[in-house]
């Protein structure tokens, strides 16, 4: 999967947010707030194919966390991004 074209990570008032931009996202009328870790993961996979295991590996490389916790968090994040319409196959 990939992040859909037209979604941009920005910093607004010190907060990381994803917004839709361009004709592809003309009907996307919200901002998605990301915490620091989610924003970092977004920037790591932007423009690349990835899945939950990719995010798990990134989390394990950066943080002192168990594989079980990293895997659970990565899967939850992928599910959330997918349910918001931010991802494409």
C-alpha cells in the first residue's frame, strides 16, 4: 500500500497534520492530527510501498519497544489511516 496522492504532512501551530491537496482530494475536508511518532512514520514511508510490518521494523529500529507492542501499534495505525481514506493499494 501507499499513501494516496494529494495528502501532505504539514506542521501547523506546532502540530503535525495531514491535509488533502489538489483535485484528487477535493472532497477531503478535514485535517488529520498526528502525534510525533505517527508523523515520523508518515515521513519515512511517504512515496514508498509499505505495510504494517514495514512500520513495525521502523518502530523497532528507533524505539526500545517489544516486537509485540510495535506490531500491534503499527497495525492499528495502518487500520486508522486506511479507514480515513489516506491509503491506496
